[in-house]
C-alpha cells in the first residue's frame, strides 16, 4: 500500500468516492450527507484541505482520509478504507503528519476495517460512541414513561425551542458540563458554549437544528432542561443534546424530556431518531436501550479527554 496526498486525484474519481461514502451513511445510519461532500471537494480544490489516498500496487484507491491542522493537532474529519491494510496505512501516515499519536484528534465514523483496534495499537486515545437508532412508527402508541408526569407538575411547562433560547441554552450547557467536556474544537468556557449553540442554530453541522421538535422545560419560568433535536435526513431526527440544570438532575426530567422529543419527532413525520452515547456510559446506555434505541454504528472521538458534550445523560435521567 502507498499513501499519497489527495490533491492530485481527479475530481470525477473523488466524486465517486464521495458518492460511495454518502450511500454508506444513508444505508447504515439513515443519515443524509449528500450536501456535505461538495463542500469538502470545494475545500480540497480551492484552499487545499489536507487529505490522503491509499493506493494498492495497481494504483487503485483503497482508502482515503481528510483532516485539519490547528494548534499543533491533526483533527481527522473522516477515514474510509476497504481493507485492514489500507486502514493501517492511513492511520500511520496521519500519526506521522501529526508528529505524535497524542496530537491526532477529531470525530470520525469508525466503519473502516479494524480501525478501532488499529487506533489503539498506535496509541491514539479515543472514546467510542454508540450510534443508536429508534424506529418511530406512526401506527404505534406514543412512547410513555412513568417519569413523564414530572413535566406536568405545577409551575412547569414544556415548549418548543427558539432562537431566543440560544443564550440561556449556552448557559445551561456550561453549568451542566463545566470544564469536563465540550464540543470538539470548542473551549469549555461560556464563550465557547455560546459559539457552539449559535453554530447549531445557524449552520448545518450535526444536521439542521429543528426548533419545532427541540424541547425546553421551564420551572417557575426559568429554563431547567433542553432537548436539542436536528434533522439529519428527510425522515431522521437526531438528538444532539439532552441536558438538565444541575439543581434539577436526578428527578427523571431527562427521561421525560427524551419521551417528549421522541413523540414530537414522530408527530412531525419523522420515521426514526438517532443519537450518540459513549459506550462506557452504562447508565445512559440503559436509558436509551429502555427507550428502544439500538446500535447501528460506532463513532470515535480521538484525542485525550475528547468526550462529546452530550455525554452526561447519566446525570439528567
């Protein structure tokens, strides 16, 4: 296997690779990424987004990856391979370009053959995330849980999220997560959370935020919990964040708000809902399993301490 820079790959060949990967995301994850790849190609051909392709002895592309370099880190945007050998060759070249396994970061869909084992063997720190999916059948009775009554207690209200909630949502997330975790590429500061929520509301990152499906719980008029939901496909909703203010954690609010988000997504015509949860987060895994979410794939957050900001469900349930 030979790994070379991807800048010399003809655009039609890259278009074929993008189309194949887009089809995989749709098939395996019910996630429509078709609109993302033209942006990647534009970055590759204009300002020189770094990337690599892995060639076999006949010159055929057997794998590819792209990444960003910033502040001494090499953040991987994706890694695709057909064989274990191609996976290993790409990972080794990324480590070489980063200068150290400790400098490799990013979030990637871990579908390449043996990629998790290869990352571990190269000393690249990672947190594995289970991509979970729940079918939303409109013919079924809406999901109900005993905890749902907590939303109906006096002085409480549930409503749709709006752009006016950006500031209070950022404050809630900072209060919930503090300095323990933050979105990849974002500082765990009030300003960092403000940027994160603003980007969620205004840009297509983890899907397109759906304010009408996202839910806010207020207690005595103050926001106490949020469930932010995006659309990652024509019929797939994605739970981006589920957070409860520290003062109200442990009272079943997270579980109840999850129920409300599932039922609202179903009523809006979505046929499935997905989410990401750390594979080592046993309480959250139990919560989502009980709610009917099953694993359909694995993502890896690379780098030391790279836990996703949504990984605190055990405190919100």
